[in-house]
């Protein structure tokens, strides 16, 4: 049981300046969150807007330094506030972003997007970089002709595949995925989720998957962490959490999620017909 | 008798690479007091079709239809003046991004009173009172204070309630909601959908709900139209659609729902469409 | 994958992008006209030696102040007449195009490079770097451009090079501001964060990731500054501080022709018209460029 990533008592504060004459306010976006993920598993972080999930994602992805708490990657404590990240550590944790239309540089060709991480972090020669990039492109289901194209020539689902390919170029141990399928159509979402499952099997990847969509979480998660207002209100294995949610907020989330079972629809339709019949004599 | 009848609607856009057909021969009809859900993915033309009805498409769009009749009025041949009497009064619309749909430079009170005064001819005092009434009806607490707020000071859910208030101000007979909850959190989505259903019952209006979310369809619709790449794929009442979908695209959509997953791979649309192609 | 893929080579992609741009650009008729006029000017400037019927410095002593050919007393060999020392107006105007274009290109290049560099630093780093840089830019902006150019030229001495440097310094803040605003907007976008996660350092982020995405407003500003540069150098030339006689720069020609406004209208009006037409064409083209390059205006 190797822990790829572990966080203890993580907090993040934002200083909001209130103009020239007032003191700046401090907003605590993440309050004392603990979590741990084993190799090959998927931790889903569930929360709504304002819950701090994106802030937490940025801490886990080693983009922002936490205001407090300890983050350990592969057993090593990492503190980017104190020391710049080594190429080695940077390669261990990579990220896939939510917005397929914003996370790729509009002026960069897809091939260059994929080769850039190698160019920055490894001494690989140009043709080897190109080979690796082309191989990864094929792995995510695109074709060599796509190498020279610009992002705006692709659909949302294809762009997300490119983003996933980019994240995998450095052979990371951990992939942080911030709502990767939320902006995609349902059918495309299915394709991307399948791709993520395949890649996880092939490369023994560990995922931290952030989502607000409980049906997606139920499908892909091994463990779930529910975040509300910066606090981890509930966490545990998926089946246990879905079978018996303990915290009130979790229960509220479940209650709010639309149900698509035929039985539920039948019940609702009958209720409405009765209500309508009561209105008109 | 149907409230809105559309037959063979086609919308084409002039683009730099030639004409693009966004809607291709679609028939839609809504009866009074009915909730119709138009479901489809991006590129299905679901929003464009309704924008064509409202007359909100840009000049680069060409709208043709055999019939586009609302309550006996022919929407295709009416004059602008006649159109303005219907659109915004009897037929209203709410959009996907609530904060962006409101003018950021004016208070929400100003915006709703503007509609009441210029569209419905009320004077300032009556408009204010009616605005408070409407805010109460859509569940905004402390309406008098909130009327003085700017859109950026309100949450997405509250802004959507303001939009709904503006939309029902004229007691419309048909409300078109274009992905009203897509940009909102799931708990807020529940509240807004409940509110819409509540208002629909209370005011007896017909509701066309455009969405890509099958969950929303399951919870709200009486009848469903499924669109794909500009064409209508299937039309059925909601129970039949979920229980016994006829069209392969509909079946693909339903199977792609993670909650319907059997095994560890989700079937994709391509799987279904390919199966259909084989004899 | 159910989509059909079209094999597109690099060249085909470039052609597609150009075709897209042309589609939006040609919707603005004025801009298209401006573009053709500007291209005509470029042709004139480049092939001036070949096109001009006479040498612009050649003085024909027997044809002083000859009117244009359609007027009484005009000669066909001097289509647009001659000036006070007998030089052919048409040839001088055509060679003047060389000066104007040269001035425009040099001024805009200097201002662009300096302004982009300064704006990048200010926008990317923010904080005190931003404050210091922007206040210096504000000081430059506080001076009326012509006045500052005059002062600089007075200090450095009259001449075309000094005039160009002076004008370039004065235009720099415009580019710096634009770049800074664009960088501040792009800095928070997800693809920049993605580049950071890929390990990009500050230099790479500034120049390779963010800068290419800030170019659209800069291109438009460059076009407009081009025409302003033409105007300003003509003004300086008119004041005797720019290109010195016998250079056939349009503004200098105007300065020499002041006394002939009533006697020989063509010596004054024609250079003035040349300036007017060039500036108008470039501005129209700049408008069209802005409309075509602004993604928010795309309507389909």
C-alpha cells in the first residue's frame, strides 16, 4: 500500500484587499483538509462552487503553496513556498483542467503542446521528443495528421484528449483532474471517461478527480471526499458513502441530484396528472 | 389545439466556409400548460430553433419553415411591430448564463422595472410594487433591499431568479428556458427547477425547457424531443422515452449516463450509430 | 472515432487561416479600398526608381512652377507640374512615398519592440515593477507628442533619423499600455497555468506562452501608429525639424511650398493630398483589421 500523495491539515488563505484605506480581509478557502491516495486508485473530491475544490486542486497539483499543513508526494514532503520544484518532482504530478477551450494555448500547435513538457524538463533530443509526442497522440485516440493543427480546429472532446496527452508526457505518478468532463456533451463524456479508465490501467496512474456530478463520481471513484466551504465534511470508500451518507451536506447533495430511473419518472408523472385533474373539474 | 406549431424549420448560417445548416427540417409543437423538453448535445440546434422563433438570430442566419404559428398568429409573416407585441409579452425566454444575461451597469431593480414600465406600461410606483411582488414569487428574500443590488453582487442562483421574475412579469403563456440551470450548482439547480415547475403550474403557462441533461428531463418534462446535429431524432412522452426509446441515438444517450453503466466501460454514441448502420 | 479527418498540410492550414481572415476583412468595404490604396503606395515606394519619370532632385531651369498638364501652360512631360526650382512634382511625390513608408516602418518597429518589452514586464510582474513602469509611461504621455518630438530634435539636432527616434519614443507608451492590459488579461487563463504545470519558467511564460496571444490589439495599434507617424513626420518636416531639403518627403515639400499657396496651388495641394490619402487608407485598413481580428465580433 504505497501512498502516492498525502495531505495533512491543509489550509489556504486568500488576502482580499479592501482598497487603499481599509485593512485587507483574509478568506480561508481550505480549512484543515486531510486526505491520502494509494497508487492506482481514484480519489473523487466532490463540492459545489465556493467549496474550495479548485483551490485544493491547485495545492495538490503543486501550483500554489498552502498557507498551512503538509503535503507529501511519494513519501517526500513538498513545500513549493520554500524551494522551487525540481524537474523530477514536477514530472510526478500533472494536471488536466476543466475548460477544454481555455486550457490549450490558442497559438500553439498540438505537436508543440505535447513536446513542450519534454523540452522544458528533459534533455531529450528533438526527434525523440517528436516520436514520444506522436505516440501519445495515438494513445489518446488522435491521429498523426493532428500533430500540426491548432486547438481551435478540434472539438471539446478532442481538446480534452490533447490535454490528457499533455499531462501524461512526463510519465506522472499522479494526475489531478479538475472537472475534466463537466464541459463536455454526454456522449463525449463517456468517451473521455473510458479513455481515462484505460490509461489508468495501462500506466498504473493515480487520479485525484474533482467533480460536482455525483453520477460521474459514482462511476469512477474508489474513495470520495466531500468538500463544503473549505472543510472535508465526509470522506470514505465510494460504496459506503453512497449507501449511507452521514453528513447533512452530503445528504443534501444526493437529494438534489436528478434521478433518471423509470420508477421515479412514473411516480412524478402520476403525481402531476393527479394535481392537474384536481385543478380542472 | 397547439399553442405553438412549427413545421419543417430550417436555419442556415453564412460562414467563411460556406453555408452551415444548424436546424434541418424540425417539427415542434407545444400545447397550452405543457412542459416540453428539447434535449440534445452541442451542435444539435436546440437553442437555435427557439432563438429563430423569438427572432433573436443574427443577420447571417436564414430561417425558413412551412409553418411557424403561435396561437393563430403566423410568426413568419408578421411585421416587427406585431412581433414585439408577442415576444417579451406572451412568449418570454430565459438564458443559460444568468449573471451575463443581466446588464452589469444597472441595478436589478432598474432592469425589472424597465420591463414593467416600457413593456407593460406601468408607472413608477406600480412597477416598484409589482417588482417586489415578483421577487417574492420567485423566492428572493428581502426584495426591497435586493432590488437595489447590482448583478455582480448576487449569486448565480439569485440572478437566475431575477431573470425568471422578469420573464413571468407579463404573465406569459409560453416560457422558453434555454439551459437555465447548466451554469448552476446542483443544489441551486434543484431549487430553480422546482421554482420553474411551481410557477408553471400556478400560472398555467407552457414551458419549453432546452437542456443537454437527461436528469433535468427526467425530473421536469411531460413530452420530450431529442435532437441531433440539427435533426429531430425522436419525440415521445417522457415515460415512454426513458422506458422504451425507439431511436438509436436516444438509446445511446441513455446508455451513456454513468448511472446506467453496466460493467466498467460506458457505451458511446458511435457504438450505437454503427450498430444501426449494419443491416 | 466517428469523425472523418481531412489531411491538412501546414500550408493548407495557413491558407485556411488566411481565408478565414479574408472573409471577415472584406465585409468592411472601406478597409478593402484602404488596403488596395496602401498596397499601391507600397508598390510606388518599392519601384520608385523605375516608375518615376524624372529624378526627384533634377532641377529643370526652363520649367519653373509649371502647372499640371491639364491646365493652361502645362507640359505633358511634367504631369503634375513642377515646383519653384523646377523639380517634377510627380517624381517627387512618388519618391516621397518611400520616405513615408520608411518612416512609418522604422517608427512603428522601434515603438513596438520597446513598448512590448516594457508592457510585458509591467503586466507580468505587477506590483512595484508595474507601478514604476507605468508612471514613466504616464510622464511621456503627459507631453503633447509633437512638442516632445520637437524638444528631442532640438537637443539631438534636426534630421530624419532624430525625428524618427523622437516620434518612436512618444508612441511607445501606447504599445506598452496595450501589451500590459493584454498580458494582465491572459495571465490568469488556464493555458498559462497549464504551461506552469508543464514546468515553464518566467521567460518562457512571458515570451512564448502569453505574448503570441496578445498580438491582435497590437497589430491594430501598429497600423494606426503608422499613419500617425506619417503625419507627425510630415509635421516635423513642415517645421523644418525633420527631413531636410532637398529630400522629397511630403511634409518637407509642404514647408518649401508655403509661399506658393495662391500662386501655384499644385506645389502645396498635391503633397497635402498625398498625406491625406495615405493616412486615410491606412486608418481604414486598421479599422478593418481590428474588426477581422477581434474574436468577439465573429458572428457565426
